[in-house]
């Protein structure tokens, strides 16, 4: 009788452990899926930022900003001083 009771308790404990482990596995799977979605969003944003960086650092854009906003001018040939070491 005691063996049967002990056996039933062990089986119930094992059943509860299986249910709990399945619950944890599903919870972790959901978290992994959410993190994958976040990773996809971050990778998309990274690509957009790389494209924006390339656009902003183009030589012609920098040169246009120097001329229009900073009022830079190209020096005349006679105004250029070369320093030799």
C-alpha cells in the first residue's frame, strides 16, 4: 500500500514536472520569436543608417555644403602655398 502511494506521488510529481517544463519551453520559444522580430527590425534600421551615412558622406554633398553654408571658395592658383619638407 505504501509502495503504491509512493509510486502515485512520484508519477504525479513527474507529470507536474513535465507540464512545467513544457510551459517553460513554450515561454522561451515565444521570447525567442520576439527577439528574432526585434533583431530583424534592428538589422533593417542598421541598413538604413548605413545608407544614410553613405549619402551624407559623399564628396559632392560635403563640397556643396562647404560652398553654400560655410561660404568656402576654391583658392586661385597663385594663392596656393606648397610646403616641402
